[in-house]
C-alpha cells in the first residue's frame, strides 16, 4: 500500500524465490512510504519471506564552488536569533489568546524519567495518566486484535473509544476525555494523519508505556503541522504518547508486530514547491478578521530579471511588528553564484 493521498493498493502473486515488478502509478513528492506484507498459504509463512526493494539511484553531480560566496557564520547566527524571536512572539500570542490555563503541579510517583520521556516532558509537560508495561500486559485480553481493542476493554476510564468515520472495517480510534482533538506521539515522534489507521495495529506486547497528556504545552505547534491551513479559534488538544521497545517511532513499532510489515521509503517524482500566501487586495482576504502570523512571508525560487537587469517583487507583511530579513540568492548564465542579506523594520503604528 502506498501511504500517500491515493492510498493505492497493489496485489501480485509471485514465485519464491524470485523477482517481481509492480506497476506503481506516478507519485509525486520527495518520497513515499510503502507498507509491504507477504501473504503465504500458511499462517507462519509471512514471517519467513523477505522482500528487498531496488531503489532508483541518483547520479552524482560534481559542483564547482570556487566562485561561490558562502554564508558567513554571523549571517547564519543572525537568522537563527531572528527566527527564535519571531517564534517566541508567535508562541506567546497563541498561548495568550488560544492556549490553555496553567494547572497546578502534577506529581507522578515512581515515574522513571527515560531520555525519551524527558524529551516529551520538556516539550509538552508531564502526563496525567501512565499505563506501564506491566499493567498493560496484565490487562491485555487473550482475544485482543490490536492496541485499541485492549484500551477499549481495560482502560475506558482513561480514554474513550469510537469508530473511524466512514471506515467500512469498523476500526477503533482512541481519544482523550474532555478535549476536541487528540494527537499521537510514538517514541516522541508525531504520528502523521495518514498513519493514524495503523496505530491500532501496534502489538501491545511491544509497548513499554502509554501516557495521557490532557493539558499539554506546545500542542498547538503539533496540531498546525497536521493541519497547516487551520485558523483560530483552535480546538482544545490532548496527546496520547506511546513508548515502544524498538524506540523508533510508529514504523519501528509496526515492524515488531506479529503481522510484520516491511516499511520502505521510495524516492518519487518531485514537483516544484508552491508557496501559498494571502492576497489582501482580493475581496476574500480584505474583509478577513483573522490575525496573520505567517513565518516566512515570501518565497520565490524562480525570479527572472528584465532586460534592464531589474525586477519588482511584492508581498504582504504579517500582523507582527519587528525586524524582518530578506535573503536573496542567485546565479548567472555562466554558473556564478551570489547572495545578499538585508532587512527592514515594521513599527506598531505601520502595520
């Protein structure tokens, strides 16, 4: 199965051992993840089969950088400082108007702070509920068919079960009491939307702990990674954080399950990136009351100069006052590279 928007499924009978080809449709992006599962005539045969993928190789290109003016260290540090300042302003604004109320200190007895747990705790805070490996094992029914069925049978006091909307297979989905949207971390890594159906496929025996964070810090940043087009008011958010024996995220967890998925990342065709930005001269945007917090403001990978050697670019600022930086890179017809950095300031009364 191709884990892109198409979710194309490919099935083929093959000779063992041997080679085979699949007529994979044209797919675009940087790479696509494929879930591969051999299906033998006998129950245990799928564990014995190994499938190796031939990936296309990219030819090496020898660049001559003798005439290239590289970034100076102080320019890079300046960009980092500017980004941190903008991010701090954005986070402070989001927390002030759309964030959560700070709760009293949460104390969890006998909580072993592993490196992964510390990473999640530093970023999102301590959990309200912790299901340790021993408890999960003791309360796992013999008839279970995946993680969600175990949570439904034994841990409904900690979270609720419902069905995937429009899912003909009737798969279960776990979410936290009292929040609008539940996000998932596996070994500290955010689970993307196209992998949500496979969280329930994780074998409970491969889980070292499962934790519930119903008032997490910095959850809005995770939510906007999944839903970049979302606009205020944002939903209330919670996090279910899963830690596995493999410690490699959901792909590593799925590879350790009894079903034994082979997970392969294959490079595919790459389209030119399209940078979306609002046009406030348009009526649809001019009447908008949404607050503009974009970072960055403008990106164009293909600016062409006119016959007079000049060109004009136009873009709208965001609603944040402060210092802005412009970085321009270019190349000449004979292969020379150059770059220039300069900035400008937006004052409060000029927004």
